[in-house]
C-alpha cells in the first residue's frame, strides 16, 4: 500500500526528489494479502528504495519463546532481495538476550 501511495504522489507532479521506505520485520509472511513476487515487482517499478532491517532472535530467545529457525533463511533472503532489487540495502538486527 505504501509503495502505491508513493507512486501516486510522484505521478501527481509533486516535488519529489528521492523516495525511500524502511521496513523492520522478521521477514515471515503471516497475513499478507499481496504475494512477495507482486511486492518485489511493484518496488522495482515504483523507483522507491526499500531499506530492510530483518529482526533476528537470539538463540536464547528462540529457545525460550519458540521460533521457526528453518524459515529464517527464506525470510532473510526475501528481505535482502527486496532491498537489493529496489536499489537499497539490507541489514539484520539481533533481538533478545
């Protein structure tokens, strides 16, 4: 939704120099109405740089609270791909003790 709104703003002829979005997420898709491939395509078309910060639990937090360790590689890849394909950078933040 944010990418679409930013594209509308650019198309309206406003004084827009460079647009960027920062996404902080664990990368897991749990409730999206739009698929990752569609978001990736929209990010490429929009010209908006999507900077991603992937929240990654520490091993202790994963043990205490559970966590699907197997899906992390896929989630991290998706966040990196989104950033790279939009001309931005991806980062990872460790959360928990």
